[in-house]
C-alpha cells in the first residue's frame, strides 16, 4: 500500500466498493441507470486506495458508495460510477 491513505483523512468521507451482486438492487431502489449517477474517475486517489485494499483493478462501471456525516439525518449516502480517466 502507499504511504498515504487519503481515506484516513478526516475531511474525506468513507468510500466503499459496492458488491457487483448489490448494484442492480441499488439501481432499482432509486429507479435509475448507471448513466444517471455522478462519476468518479479510476485515477481518483480514493479509487486507487480501494484497488490496493481489494488487491484488484476496479473496472469502469463499478459503483462506489460514499458515506458522509450529516447534521440532520446522521449520515448521507451517495453513489458514484467509476469511469475512465
């Protein structure tokens, strides 16, 4: 692993790679397609750390769950689709 893990920084929200078997369930829950989700690039430091953690290349089209603290609801969950770049 690299010496610096950006996911450990206090200002970076939690990033989780969504299991492939759960992707369709999530998309159906929100009634959206992957093309409607915000994007996250394969070169994003958080994606690179996830690749190191899982010891695999994360392919384009995979989903990443981002969990942030929220003042009202406690947490805010968002999804991003991995794209080239």
